[in-house]
C-alpha cells in the first residue's frame, strides 16, 4: 500500500500543482500511516507478525522477547497502543485533510505531530534513562527514531514563522 500510495500521491500532487511543502507533509503522513506506524511498529513490535523486522525489533530491544504488556515492555506497549488508537487514525485524517486542502490542516498537523513527538519520547525515554542497549542496532534505532522528534520541531518552527508573517501583514494593513 505504501509504494502504490506514493506513486498515486506523486500524480495527485502534480495534477493539483501542490507545493513541495504540501507534498512533503502528504508523504510524511502516508508513510507513517502505512509503513512506520502500521508495518513497522504495530506489525513488528506489537503483534510481532512481520518476518525479519520482528527479529530486528527484538535485537534492538530485548524487552520485545517478553509477552505483550509484560512489565519489562509496558512502556513500549503503551507507545504501540497510542499508535494503534491515536496516531494511525490521525495519520489517515491528516492525509485526508491534505488531499482536500482543508484550511485547518496546518493546525491539525501541529496537534498530530505533537502526539507523534510524545509517543516517541514515551517509547525511547525509559531505555535512555536506564542506559540500556542490546547492540549497535539499539543506537541505530534511536537515531532513526529521532526523526519523529526533529520533523515535528521543524514543521512547528515553519508554521510559527508563517503565523508571524501573516500577523505582521494583517497588522500593517490595519495601520493603512
């Protein structure tokens, strides 16, 4: 679904002449919906049914060898529950808002990215505080996971700058 979605998205963006910014957000939400939240985290970390990736998840964090909701992996399962119940539906909604070019999409995106940021902190912080690592894959996992901290900050910063520019334009119109 992810690859097909990306190909369809590319033609959709071209047909609507959407900006690179809009395209980037749509790619973010599509890949999160079908690959990162669902394919990787839920299928490999939570339900552990994805070949190869499930083994990698267990190597990165041995708590995955325990049954779901075991005390050693409770923080992981809480993050997976957040993905299942909140982040996956939000990713689908965000993709819908972007395809409709809904005027509230940027505000909704700020909320959805804050949820992702929080889920990332919830997932990684216990292991970081306890200085846990199983192998070099643990560090690689955290490095990759940092994208879910960096991207929301970049989008927030961009949106804040846009709001400030819009505010200064409206205040200069009032003075005229």
